[in-house]
């Protein structure tokens, strides 16, 4: 569930709670927050017959919903004299933005933050199916992109065919570089002590990174790279040095000018 789903659930929850006079809100708010924003994920994990729900493993998961549900209830109580739908929605927006930031921060601290085509997320899956015009599917070892033209996309779908117009199967080099780029983007650190994480293209990228060491952006160790605080703002520039296909297609000056 993402922040948009939280907004819908919490807005309905807050308005329904007021309409039903479900007081005290500071009690029912956290309970309903856990049920609506975390309950579905926990039930889904339980239905998978895992010994322990994946959403509960090493995660500060339902607790975040309870904490921010309590804060939302306090905000609504504070606005008791003007507790209408607009005020509740404003409180819900503030609460959910802070809740989402909290989840991202905790995922980052636990080395569980992930990044996909849409940006940073606390959810991780090796299979992501893109639905809609121009969307991209990812099976971890391959990419597939849908048709970019609405009319053509609809025509293909109505004919019962997959609207995929192009794709790419990742090579061993691609997979290794992808892992290191994701590590840097999500953890600001990557290492290659394991031989399975080593590749000539990786060492070419590390060589390109040496100028970034002089700028104070990164620290290169014997078998690892650490992004310094100054370099976090330029993390995309840093990761571009590992994108071997990008460097093969375009000159160095053009790449850096685009990134900046």
C-alpha cells in the first residue's frame, strides 16, 4: 500500500469515525490506522503460509501506522471545534507524508530500501508488471516496455495481444552493475568481496570514479565504495560512472553536462 492508498483509507476512516461518534479518537485512531494501512499486508503475508509474515520480519511496520494514527487523532481532537471533512483531509495529508518519510527512513537504516522505475520504495519484488501506456515491466533479468502511443496500445490490447514494443535481456555484466548501482542508490555503499559481484566493467567504473574521490563525494576502499555525505546529493552522477552501456554510447563531456 502506498501513500495515496493511505490517504483514501484514512480520510474515510476519519470521517466515518466522526459520523459514528467513535470516541475517544485517540484510542480508535491508532487501531483503525493499523487495520486499514497495515492489516491487509499482514493478512496477505499470512495467507502465503509463511512461518512468519514477511511484513513483520525485522520491520517497524504496523507500529508506524499506530504512531501516526495516534498523531492524526490528536490533530483531529485539536481541531474539535472545526472537525469537518476538509480539516480531516488536511490532517490526513500531513500525517501520511510524515508516515511515508518515516517508513523510507527506517527501511534505509535497516538496509531494506529499494528503488524502481517509480522511485524509492519500502517494497521489494524481483517481478514488477507494468500496466498501461509506455509502462515498463521488470523481471530482474529482463525489461519490457509497452507501446507509447495510446491509440496503438488500445488496439493491440483489444486484439488480445501483449502491447510490448521492445525489451532487453540483462547480461551477466548488466546484473552485476545493476546490483552495485542499487546498493549505492539505496544504501550509499557497495562492495565486491564476493567474486560473483566482480566484473571488468565494474573496475572500469571504479576507475572513472577516482575524480569523485578528489571532490570528496566518495571513498574507494580495496573492495568497496562508500558515498560521503557531500556526495549523497550527487548520487545519480556517482552511479552513472558504473553504467557501462551509457559510457559506450556517449562521450564523457556530454554525460556529465546532462547530469549536472
